[in-house]
C-alpha cells in the first residue's frame, strides 16, 4: 500500500515539474503580469486538489482494505 502512495506522490511531483516547465516557458513569452498571476493561481489550485485527492484516496483505500480484511476473516474462519 505504501508503494501506491509513493507512486501517487511521484505523479504529483512529476505534474509539478511539468507545470514549472510550462511556467518558465510562459515567463519567456512575457505576456503580462495578470496572465502570470492567473497561471500561478491555477497551479496553487491544482496542487491543493492533488493534496486533497491524496488524502481522500488514502482514506478510501484504507476503508476498502479494512472491509476486505473483515470479509476474509469472516469467510476464512468458517472453513
């Protein structure tokens, strides 16, 4: 289960690196300060959603494994 969370963290970090690269390219174009602020706000929102999703996913996976463990223990004890 830890490997799955490590993979999720790596995915989030990879997306952050991609966004940083896009931000560098955006800065080089020099379209204006308001566009740069809008991009930064979107990056913050994406990172916040990723963090929120990570916590929700962790809770969901733990709940599923708890139910699965309970099911296996119930079914395994009768054999």
